């Protein structure tokens, strides 16, 4: 039990960003644990995929290449992952908290009786002492995530079962190249070894996919509105300011639930995570459910008529006032002073 695995998702021949983010975090954890970072890629036409993964510090890339394995179907993917893990017995396994990861993770952890922590926002290595059994556990994976509606931060450990499994949402971890010249080992798995005919009882006949029209992750400026914006019409001011600044409009869950904007603009624990150079929070109270998705922004400006709003505690600048009064002034100023 001396390796750390990351399941890498593939879409149209490319590795998903969330998988690369997990490899970045996995490399740091593996270095601390003095173990290997390994990646598992399941799909078809995977030749050369290892070249994308090695620079993230991956020591071993396992590929299962079969035309029946793409697009993703639960049964064959889980059979390969369970079979490989039973052979190699990793101590940690990480997956993205995507539609695939949320489907595959529970299936694999159930088969291995390992347990799984979903939607983690942080992963660190630490020790644990169990008073009841007078047992000390070294170098466990602390799986940290908001709980009870975001009112507390829970630290979850799995002392006795392996692998320690967790899913992490896209954008929570940073994606960084470890070494552009890093060289690992490629192991091509014999997919037939793990696959049985009954695993292909379900087949994907046709897929219809629509790319998101909102690019929150890549936006240098995010203008986010909360329930305090007051109305869908007032959100138009945020869109106007975003256009002037070359940014995107985001929202808190309360604003989305109120119907002010669509769900794919939601930022926070149950939305997307962003790290823009500038984040302007308009009428957002700043509960942990929202701040979990934007607290690493380079600069945060809060616009709120409540001087005691929690968002002000993490804001670099706090403007006290009504959104409908402040935003038009900002729009006018930027229009007059932007070339």
C-alpha cells in the first residue's frame, strides 16, 4: 500500500482539467508520503496520452485501451479500477467530483469496502490518535469538506481501510506543471483480463452534449451577485459592468434559487470554484457555502449595505451601499477612464 492513484477522465482525446488539478495535488501528497504518483486512464485511442501526464510528476501511467471503453459506462470502468486496485493496493485514490467521478467512486469504494469522502475542498496528510483503542495512525489522508449545509468544516479520516478515497470538484485545486521534462513509466493493461461480456449489457447508442456558454474559470474578472441584488433587472447592471471590465457574471446559490440568473453561473460549494484576478461581490452575505468557491481570488471587493456582512472579513475592499447605487457609478467611472 505505497502509492497514490488518480483516475484521469478523458473527453475527446483530452485529459479533463479536474484530473490535471488532482495530479498536481497528488504530486505534492506523494512527495510528502515518499510514494509514487500513479495515474489510471481508461478509454480508447490513448496512444501518447502519457505525454500529457508525465509533466505533472506522474511516476506510472496505467492505460486500458479498448474501443468499448469510450464513452464512459459504469460497469467496465469500475471492473478495471477494482481489479487493478485489488492487485496494487494503493493507499490513496482520487477522482474528480464530476458526473463520472460521482458515479464511479461509490461503485469502486463499495466493491473494495474502502469508504469515500465526496466533494472535498482540501486534502492534507496528518496523524491521528484513537483514544478508545490506544492506537496511533501515521500519515493519514485528511479529507476536508463543508458539512451540514456548509455550517461546519468536517475533517474525515479512514484509518483502517484502503484505499482512502475522495472526490474533488473542478477548480478547487490548482493545476500546475511539476517538471516539463519529467519522465515516468507507461504500463499498458490488458483490458480483457478485467472485462466480462455481461459488463457491456449497457451501451451508449448516441450522445448529445452542449458546451457551457459561461467561462467562469477562465475569466480574469468576476462580478458576482447575491440575493441582495434584489431582482433580475438589477442583475443587468452586473452584466453591464462585466462587459466594461471584460469579465463574467457569477452568482450565489440564493440568487440562482431566486431565479435572478441561470444555474451554470453559480459559485460556491454546490457551484463552480473561481480564482480571478478581481472578484466583485455584490449583495452577497459571504456564508461559507459561497466563499468556498471564491476565497482564493487575487483581489476581492465587496459591495453590501450591511457593514457586518461576513464577506467583508475576506474582502480587500468593502464598499457600503446599495448595489443599484454603487454599480452605475462604477460603470460610468470605468467607461470614462478605460481606453
